[in-house]
C-alpha cells in the first residue's frame, strides 16, 4: 500500500476540515462552482470523478472473464453478497436508523436524503481498492480480477434498476435520465476508456503476457486519482460546512449504520466462505469485495441526482471517511484468522 493510500483517512479528514473552512469563508466561490452543470451533472466534479475512476479502470483485465469457471465458489459468494444481499441490508439499516432510531434527531426530509446516500453506497460494490485489500491479505490476484470484472459487468446493468427500486421503496422520486447518465459517465465510458488504454499499453509491450506496462502506467496516474478524491471531498464539505458546524453529531449518526453494514457484511461473507471451505486466498478478497464500496460512483450519482449540497452526497462522503479504517481493521482480522481456511487454491 502506498503512502497516500495508507493514510487516506487522514487526508480525507484534513480535506473535510479544509472544505468546512473554505465553505464558510468563501460561500460565493462554491456557488459559482455549483452553477457549472449540464443535465444535473456538475462539470467540475465530473472532471474530478474521472480522475478517480479512470486509473482504476485501466487495471481491470476483462480477459480474466475467461477464467470464470475456475473455482466458482468465491465468485458465487461475491455475486450473492454484492447484488442480492448488500444493497437491501444497507437500505434496511438506513430506514431503521433514520426513520426510527434517530427519528427525534433528524427531520424526515433529511432522513430521506441520508437513506438515499446509504443506498447508493450499498448498491455500488468496490472496483479499485479491492486490489489493495487483496494484496494486503495475499489474495489470489487473478481470481480477484475475475471477481472485479464480473462485478463491473453486472454493475452496468444492475446498478440503476436496484437503486431505482430501493429509492422508490423509500418514497424518493428518481429521475431516470440523470441516473442512467451517471452510470454511463462514471462506469460505462471509463470502462471502455480503460480497456482501450490497457490494450494499447499491452500491444506496445515486448512481453505481451506481462502486466508491467499497465502497472507502470497506473502507478504514474494513480496520484491523480487520490487528488481527485480529495478535491471532491473538499468541494462536498464546502457545501456542507454550515450544516456540519450546526450539527456535528450528524457525521456520527450517518457513520453508525455504515459501520454496522460493513462489519455485518464481512462477517456474513467471510463466515460463508469458511463454512463452504473456500481457500483463504479466495475467501479473504471475496469477503472484502462484499464489504467495500465503489464510493467514487456513489458520490458521483449522489451529486447528479440530489446536488452537491445534498444530504445524500454528504452520506456518501462519510462513507469514504469510514471505509478505509474499517477495511484496514478487517484486513488485519483476516490475516490473523487465515489458518482456519484451506490453503490450497486448486
């Protein structure tokens, strides 16, 4: 794990403070930035989101889909957890806490916005940081690529319908055009651009079977991904600055269901992998993929659907802050318990 990734929680925390400060000192500046949008997509934030997503998409090897039949247990668990369980448990926890447990602390219209943000997080399985978690647990890199690739393909077709279904259940009106536009901008187009870039890099390599050119390229552009994430956090919290100063407890309230979801989903996936005798090098990444979120996509769609200064956008950014320390704690737990799993991966 690189220096920036290792301390990502610290950088996010500093950017939150910077955003709150700048938002209160220069509110007119943030109003101007918010005005640059087309079809509910803010152009400034769109550039930052692209900076986040594109380097990650270059790392996805769709040729690995040819190995989908090898060791199917981990892949089956990943699909079930990510698409049949996780979005719905996140929605249920959001409704439970914001409409019942925290009902006396949050206005109903605000509760709907926070639930929407949680749903967007729950319906977007992680694409990029999964490779970091897999590496830290010494997971099977090739199998992780298969899992991520399958998730990306499913996401193209399933993300919008699942989000629309769950937002409809919580009585929130969904503009389909904006939702589909967001999926196209932040999933389909980056996937195509990443695949083209990967093909060009591999075609120019003397050793066509080596991923060295791709790894070298992504290492060069990776700082732009981190910068894009941090600048997006600054913007979001710049618009949320006054709300946070007025109600600092809000961040803690949003974090509660996110923490329960993360540890609960990991326990479910990791326990199922153990019971099914899935080898550790597949089981650990499988559970971590189910636990982590594609927060770049969630942030982008929240901004597109509900605006830069919305409660939904705030909830997705809190997800960024919560995820890294949670995932690091789960990586440590997985490494300490690997002796309970079979070691063979054949």
